[in-house]
C-alpha cells in the first residue's frame, strides 16, 4: 500500500541534511549533496548517451513549452540501482509505486514552462496516463551538475526559487492533505542561460506502476 503523505513527509524530514522549504502551501524539501560527484557523473554520461526530445501530456500546441531532452534510464544499470536505493531509503515508498527513473538535459536556452507533475483531472490525456496506476503523488528531482547561469526551478505560487546545485535533491508532494491535487506545486524549469543542466527525476503513483 502507498504510505500516506504525512508518514512520507515525516520520514523525508528525518533524513540526514534534509530541510523543509518554508511554505504552508505545499510539502517541499531539499537536501544538498544527496548524491556524490562520482554517481552524478555516471548519470550524466547515461543521459548524454540516450537522450531524445522531451514530450508532454495534454499538448497545448506550444512547440516551445518543453524544449529539453529526456533519457529513459534502464533499471538494471548499476548507477540507476544506486539512486533508486537512496530514494527508497529516504522516502520509505515501496519501489513498486515508482515510475522508471528519467534523466533530463537542458542546453542553453532550453526550459520547461510552468507546469504541474500530476495529470490534470478531466484533462484530455488524464485517462490515458492514469487508468492503470493512478495519478502522480511525489516528485523527487536531483540536480547532477552546477549550471553557469539560469536553470532554476521556480514555484511561482509558492514564491520559491531553487537554484541548481550538483548533487542536490528537491522533492515535493503533488497532493493536498485530503488527497486532491495541489495546484500550488506549479513549477517552471527556467531557461538555462549559460552551460548545460542535467537532472534526474523520479515520480511515484497512487497505485503500483503498471507502465
């Protein structure tokens, strides 16, 4: 069974080095140096080798809405197993509820405009993405490198902006206490102004992941 959000939040906050980002509107946490430089470098190499253009659900017709590249990371790879183990230890969420780990690469000028990670109830693609495993619950994102300029993650409705920093974990609950989706988790992967940004992302679902 997927643990309730209160128990997940409490376990995350008890993790070494974890800080809660102060806001009453969402459960948002960060942890510096969550992954070591060696592991981050291995993941960057995997992303570079397997990247493809990123896609979005509920396509709004804006070809520049998400301009990054994505890499589907094979679960049997050693670096992927190490990250999965770190995330499971931190959150206590059964890996069966997790989507496969993904990597993202943002070159100069690329971004992901303001969006939510949950699938919008009654949206055009809601049934397509949620029929088998339910909606997304928690997001865990790890910055793999320092970025020369730009590339921050901005939560406009929360008034919070998180700067990319090699090895730093940023995670949040996409739901409200009552179980509904939380619009305040709207966030913007801001344009990289100089350099390249690499991140990996892990999403969890309401039900066991069935692809």
